[in-house]
C-alpha cells in the first residue's frame, strides 16, 4: 500500500473519531479512497477474478499478491461504504422526522 493511501486511511480514521463514523463527509472521503484503491489495483496487475473450484471453494485468479491484497481492502471498504451510507441516510431521516414532529407540536 502506498504512503498516500496509508495517509488517506489514517485521515479517515481520525475524521471518523471526530465527526462520527456515519458522517457524510467521512463517507465521501471513503469513496475517494475506494477510487484510489481501484486505480492502484490496476497499477499492480489488475484485480483478481473470483472463480469456484470443482469442490465449490472460492478461488481468486489473476493479479499479483499486492493487487490481491489491495482488492481485499477495496471489497471491505465497499462493504463499509454500503452499510454506513444506509445508516447515515436513516439517521438523516430520523432527524428530519424529529424536526417535523417538533414543528407540529409547536403549532
């Protein structure tokens, strides 16, 4: 992993500690990191392709050791972005609902 990617992940962790893990700015930063990871994966030999053995075991074909490791990080980051985005939208909807309740209660 490049120094700039490591720095990007450190920045993401610090931002998450300060603003919360579901902060939209943090999720935006995570998306930028994912794009950088995808570019780096291509530069290190491309992403491995998933395949199944005759016994049904998952195999990764192609790529280099470095690109496989980066692809694993990218897959985990993608899972985080997907789940955290869902929670972030739900929290935003809850805040909007509370505001609306407060407006109706004040009227």
